[in-house]
């Protein structure tokens, strides 16, 4: 199976790296081998994600469950 080299953050509809550029290893539980890297989110990244979620909440709340 092919894995992405880097798994970034998904914030406000966009794939973005951690603001500080830090990453950590994504390790396969089967083999113990590193299979990629994951963005190491900072407090600023979390705040950006929260702001985006709060901003999107009203439009999501007005959607029907069938959507």
C-alpha cells in the first residue's frame, strides 16, 4: 500500500503544513517502520482550526441530514 509522504493539517478546506514546519513519524504498527510524516500542529494551528470550525458551524447546522 502506498502512503502519502506527509500528512498535513486540514484547516478551512485546505491541506496545510504545521505553521512551524514540524512533523513526526507515522509508524506502521505492523512492521514498526516509518511510513511517512505527520504535521505536528502547534497551538496556533489548533486555534486556526477552531476559528474555521466556528465560522463554518452555522452553514453546517442549516443543512439537512440527507446532504
